[in-house]
């Protein structure tokens, strides 16, 4: 029978430290929260190599008195809780008294601090099993904590740290949330000598959001301010048009603390029902204020999980607050067509009358089937992104055409005269051999089958010998594109966007995208770093509508960040799924007869295509005798 013994103090501290100090971002979180509790109005964070070798947190808070410094590094030493009753109404971010002890157990720590009522500061050195050193030092009011060589004495933990870029982005993500939780504090992040974040600290939440997520994300926000009973909800939500493919931009705060709350998340998404598409998610930065005694934050050392005495008031306040904000702030966008000095063909357009946008006609190129050597170039709504080009007035033509990339590419140079531009449009239409079908009856496909038409804008009806075939046009088209993408692999065609699309991501997604730039480029996404969690998409797969490039990249980023351990081949396979799904003709889209015939013909040439990439059937067959049974003919 094994002997029971008390653990050595150093071993016990290493075990305890593992609950609090998981990675560099956990260290930064604890130190910055201490700075906030100390009343700081300015907090600066500096890291090197993702924080693994060097972290420094500087604040202008109240500081620590000389006699309290050694005590602060003892386990369960805190100034924030003194009695059992204090645990029922915790009003500070920190309260466990474990952070400094845990950090000093696994790193070399240097502390410089001066309290309000002291003329001379203190320098304190500790870390691992080394003897602590305490001495007087000159320093400004506040506290500076330097952490070096994290996990120097725990190589097993060091082995599980991610790349420096990933760890650095995790630190940035933690600081983002702390900055949004306390907009009255100016936060600054310096990463490997470069300033990455600087919030103004003007006590305006929108200013902090702008500094973190940039102009594009901020412009899609609707303010929320609501009170129901004793629960106050304040902050911002995204417009329905600004919905995202995942929940990465949902940020909830309770009494100034970032939390994860299924209750608040469910209330938010329930409020958006009927306003956004299924599979899309709203973003938010919502602050909830409740009585301290109504919430328990002492659930886990990370303090991300909380428990409410009563969940219902939280749900109701968030739900009604968001619904009210949507009703008041979700305005329909209007579009006004104007010439612009930045447009490459603006000089010519300024000389001529602009055509009204009220009359529009879709001119589709005819279907051009996929084969073993060529990617689809001609399905309407699939091949290349539409370009809305305003045609100058012409004696015989006054319509706004939606033409595809080839017309737009001709329009890149300045127009010499209005007639030449119209000729260019007509040339492309002639090259496309556009002949709208007037037939409304069955169109023969071959000796054995013909297309009868389309049902519900979703299913192609095909008479196939003694059977009726129902083809799900989206599923079929998606699978055909997916197979072509897999076959083409690293040689997928790309289209350059007229303007780079700025995509705001959370820091994990941002890191995942930047670490997969090469693979994304193979597929056609030319992505570059724009800083502060934003990337620029300069090109997208030719199959995608260019306006869909940002949405596609958001979905891909979410997948990559949540499947970090999967093989690269699996990453690419999922990306092929995503692009194929977005590029394929959609259920409910208008599809002309030629396109229906082309898709059916392509399926006949690829009998192995029976399921879409998600596993749904591409077609079903209904035998003639089954139909005749229903009509009593048998």
C-alpha cells in the first residue's frame, strides 16, 4: 500500500500554478486585472516572442507599500477579500490571492512599485526556488511587473506552448476584451517593439471598439441601452447585415468582467430570429450590470464562468434590449449611383448623362459545362463576380446592365466616348452567344431524357426513361464544383478584387488565417495582414461572387481557429466545401432553361456524383409505376 505524504512546497506550488498560469495570455490577464483593481487609468503591456521570454505590465495605479510587497507573493494573500461574507458580493476582478504566487513559481519576476504615500519605491526579485531580493529603488507611482522565461522550470508545460505568433495573438485577444470591459482606461500593447493597440481611455465604449476592431466593424454597430428590473444592458450589437458565420464576435461583460454566458448568448440570438439567415450569428459588445450578490464569479480560477441566482432576468433584459435596439436602429440601406473621381472611368462618365438605376435587367452568359480540364466559367451567379456598370445615355439604350467581369475589365480604362462603351458591352454579349430560351415545354437532352422544368425554384424535373428524376440544383452544382476544386488543387483560378476587402477577426481567427496564407493563396484567396486583427483580401476564387469574399473568409477563419490540430489536407478539403457551397447556384435563385439543361447533362456525364459534400442526396428517382399507382392506373 503506497504511503501518503505531504507534497513538497515547491511541487505543490507548481501544481497550483498550473490552474492559474496556463500560457502567457493568462499571466497578462492576471496582471492587468490587478492594475485595474489598483485604480489605474493607463496600462501598458509589452511582450516579446509571444510573451514566452518577456512580459512587462506597467500601470499608474495606487502601488504597493514596501512592507506588503513580500506578502503579496504568498499564496492566498489578497487585499480584496477578508471575511467569508465578502465572497457573496465580489466587486473586484481579482480576489483569490493566487496570481503573483503562481507566476513567480514558474517564471523569473521583477517588481517595481511605489505607493501614493511613499517617496521611494521598491524593487523585488523572485522566481522559482531562488531567494527573494528586496531593495529601495527610484520609480514613478504605480507598479511595473516584468516576467521573464515563463515555464523555465517546467519544461513539460513549455513544450505545449504554441508558436510565438499564436501566443502573441492570444495576449492581444485578452487585452482586447479587457479594453472593451473598461473603456475609461487607456490600454497600450507593444509587441516585439511595435505598438499594436492603443485605446484612448475616454470612457466611450465605441472609441475602444474602434481602436480594437477598426472602422468597418464599428460602422455596423447599433447602440443598446435598456433596463429591466435590476438588470441594465448597455453596449452595441451588429446590424443583421453585419452578421457573421460564427460566434467569435460575441462579447458579454458582467459588472466590468468578461464572461462566457449561455443565457446571454441564447437571448441575443433569439432576439435576432427572423432578422438574419439561419447559420449566421450576430456580434455584440454588451455590458450587463447586476447587483454583486446576484452573481457568483467564484466558480473557476480563470473567472470566465459565472453563475446567476436567477437566469431569467438576465435573459429577458438582453432579449428585450436587443429587440428594442434592432427595432430602432436597423435602417434599410439606400444606394445612390454617382460618378466618383476615384473610379477609373469617372472622367468619361462625368461628361455624359447617368442612367437611372430604377430599371435593371440581368444579362446572363449561357451555360458552359465543366469538363475534365476546365473549371466552370459560365453558370449564372457562379463564374465571376457581377459588376454594376452604369451605361451612359444612348439613343437606343437606357438601361443599367449587370455584366460580368469581362465587361468590367474593359471598363477599367477611361472611356473615350459613350458609343465605344456600349459597343464593348454589345461585343461581350455577342461573344457569349446569348440567346434567351422562349421554350416553355420539355427540351430534349438526349434520346432518353429531357428536362421538364423546375419546381419551387430548387428542384430540376427530368424525365429519365420510365422515371422522373428530381435534382437538387444547389446540391448537384455544389458537388460538381467541389470535385473540380479537388482536381485542380493548387492551380485554382483567382480574380483580383477591384478594392481589397477588409475583414475584422478575433485574434484566434486572425492568427489562424495568417498561418495558412500559403494554403489560402493556392485556393485563390490572396490575404495580407492589415494589423490589429484585420486582414485584407485582395483576390478570391474565380468561382465566388467578389462581394462574397469577405463572408467566405470569415467562415474559413472560424473553421481554422477551431480545428487547429487537423491536418492541412483536411483544412483544404473543408475550404473546398465552403467555396463550392458559396459558389453554387442557390435554391430559390432564378435559373434559365439552358442552365437547367447544362446541369442535368453534367450529372449524366458524372454518374459518381450522388451526394453533395455535406452528405445530402443530389437527386432522387420516382418510378413511373409508383406515379401510376397513385392515379389508380395499375
